C-alpha cells in the first residue's frame, strides 16, 4: 500500500507540474450529436480534458469527421487523495443518463487517464477503493456505450484490466499502460512514463480503437 501511494504521489506531482505548460483542453457540447465523448482527466490536472484526453478526443473527432460529435470533460476534483474518483463516476454517470434521456440516438465513448481511469472503472461496475462513493452506468444504457478507453489505469496495480474483468464492457474496452508506469504497472519504476500517453502515439491508437467500435 505504501508503494502504491508513493507511485500515485510521484505521478500526480509530475502531472500537476506539467499542467502549467500543457493545455488542459476545453470541453464542448452539441445537443443530440451522433456520438458523445466523455473523458476524465488525471490527478492534479486543471479542469478540462487534460494532457491525455485532449489529444485522444481530437484524434477521435478527426476519425469520426463524418459524424457530429459532442465532448464532455468529467467534472470532478481529481485531487491527490484519489478519493474524488467516486464522485467523478457519479458525475460521469449523471452526464450519460442526461444525454441518453434527451437524445435517444446518441451513442457514447468514455475514457479516462490516471485517476480518471479509476472514474471510468467505477462507472463500468468494477470495484476499486473509491467504488463505495461512486456510481455505475445503468443497464438500460449499457448497450449505447460503444467504446471504453483508459490510460495509466491504477486498476492495473491489482493485476486487472477492464477488458478482462468486465463481462459487459470487456469486448468494447482497451487499456494502455506504458512500460515502467508505476500507476498502472506492478513494479513500475518510472513516473515520467505516466506522462507520455499524449505524446507517444497511444492516444491515437485508443482513438482508432474507439472509432472502429463506433462504426461496427
């Protein structure tokens, strides 16, 4: 547990420092779009899509240029205790429920980075330390979640991934964990690996995966 806390703290401090020079991204919304993309930023990042969500969303929107796309930055504290992931999942689920009720033809892509990946993990119904304060996507709209994409997911520290742990969303999910990332890899040793998802091509890969799921 001490090692896991240290990994979170080192990576969170690095993210917080990087947020000063890297754009956090701005969420936008359009009523009843074809596809709605929600993304939860990482610990210590400024409100918005964040250093990983911004390139992921931009790439996915480019690949879905023939469809109308709305975006939503999950509104949660992303604080250093990691306890805000539960409330984050409540905000994510509330957004999905609201859009689903107003726009019956809209489908969804959900994603998250670092603590934001825990937000998503909670929302798809997998247990994490913050699950008890979280919320789960209702079964009535589960089929409208086309893709689930996470980066640097702390769920990996328990040796698990959404794609192998969720019977509902596993086939629609993909996880990225950079080699050495102490936030998602057991025995990870390189905090800077946790900051490279937005620049090493994995956000493009994640967007390609999501775009394929949306189109099939």
